């Protein structure tokens, strides 16, 4: 088990579909000297001895992929009402707009959770070729929905363009706020 300074034991847990969330999770783990694990590879015993858990998942509409499963895992580990400290980050293709971030927080956290769980949004990207067959079908339906709209926002036009030419907006500098919050 690795510590992230001052003997605080930290683990970064993530769910990633096309690699953008995994990239951010790796950068965060390296910056904090923390352990790094995929959500699908851990159980309650794997997180019990940590002082801080950072969970990251890709965004699906406004839902943070895997967050409900992570919350259940924390409950099953007997950690729901005390330590460890939990921070969450979501990774999406859209630019980080305050109204979008507020929607994500409201969709994923109760008002009480919003008070105690710091949330961070990082811009990832979109690469259709890296999706598994299930997500390719979902994203194809999403593409058709956007394409049929008579008027499209600049974000929607950018999304349509990304189907033909992958987009990568990841930036390691954007993790600084999360890293500082863990260290404080």
C-alpha cells in the first residue's frame, strides 16, 4: 500500500471505457504516490485500510459511470459514515461549464453528499474506435439523435466531428485542484 504524504494512505479507483478516465487516474496516482485500481477489480476488503479514496468515472449524459457501485462498495466495506475521505472526478468530452458541472453534481450526489464529497470535472475526449460494441451502439444512436436536430449547438457540432476524427482534450495540469484537495 502506498501513501500520499504525511502517512495518509490513498487509493485511486476508476472506471474507464475509452482510456481518458484511466489516463487522469494514472496522473493523479502518480502525483499523490497513491495506489491505482480499476473498480471492477476490487472488493470491500481492498479499500478498508485507506484514509482517502478518489473515484473517477467517465460521464454518460450527466451520470458518473460506476459511482453508484463505488458508493455501495464503500457501504459494504463499513466505511459509509466515517473515514475514509471520498473525492470524485468525472471525465467528459464537453467543455467544463459551471452549469454542466452543477447538473452532474445534482444528478450524482444528494444535497448532503454535495456538502462532504468534493467533485471535480476533467475534460477527456472522444474516440469512437476505442469503444466496446455495446457503447458503439449507444453512441451511434446518440449521433443519429444529434444529426437529426435542425439546429445544433457548437458542442453538438464538435461531437459530430469527433466521430470521424478522434478528439483528445486531456490535460495533466487540470488535476492540480484535486491533488491539492487530497493533500489538504
